[in-house]
C-alpha cells in the first residue's frame, strides 16, 4: 500500500549518522545530568541510560524522578546553536523531499527550536507541514505508543496509510504494532531490520527508489 502520508524522524534520518550533532547533544545531556545531580560523568551516563529505558527519554525521567521543575533550561543546554558546525548541506536532499508528492511531517524527540534550526540549515523546512516535537508529546516521545497515537490523531490519519521513517528500530516497532508502515534508514542495520520484517535503506535519498519498488510490487 502506497503511503498517503509520511512521518520523518529528524536527527540522523534527514542527515547522515556520521554527523557529530547527535553525539554533541548526548554529550551535553550527560554533562547536564552530571551537574544537576552532582554525580561524576560515568554515573550520569549510567543514569541517563536507566531513565531512557524506563521513561523513553532522559528528560522525562528527570521530570518524574528528580524534580527537574522546568524542561526549558535542559533543552536549551543540550541542543547546540547554531548547527552549521556539525552538519553539511546536501542540495539533493531538498530535491528528493520536494519531489515527493505526499504530505510530510516531522516526528522527533528533540525540541521544536532544535528541529527548526536543523531544517532551516538543511533548507528543507518548507517541505514539512508540522513538527511534532518532545513538548507536543509531553516529554515522553518515541517509543511511547501514545506518542504515535497522538500524532496520528492530530493528522487525522489511520496508521495503515502512514509511513514512518526513523534510524532506530526501537522507534519503528511500536508504530508497526499499531498497523503503520515503517522504514529504517541505516547504513548498517539492515540485517536486524530483516528479522522484524522491516524494510531498510542506507540513506534517506534512496526513499524515491524504495517507494517506486514498493509500488511496482503491489
């Protein structure tokens, strides 16, 4: 079934995983947790992993278990601005997205301001109708199934007609369980994706060819 709508993850989906941007975000998250909880960086990283496992995101865990209070300071600290130090523009990306005659939106665990900075730098902001960010999803985000349900409800779409594209299998599986179409973007995750019957491409610019092959197979 050809998708009537496409949801895109942002980080390391619209730009290569070889970028240092998400690594810098992760470094800053660990640094923030270390300072906020007054623990060493190794302990902070361990706590981040535990909170992410329990709550989906480090931020949600800090809000629930450690009385963070406000998320804004954390989000500002962890997401660098500007982003041009970490990313490279690819004119082909804009062409691929513009040529896709399907409405599109972003679903990200990042805050809106980070998403807008990235999309503006990549010069693809006008390709997307909406940005569903971590605030929209009550700081839980992917892979919480309610994140996908809330997004689909806002779009007024059934999961079967929506293709969700992400670079993490863990974020695709809940959407697949809801009946949605999924696609992994990963240079080295295809074998694992096959075990879940999830199709995969190595780069987002391969999306048009993937959609053409899927249409021909129907």
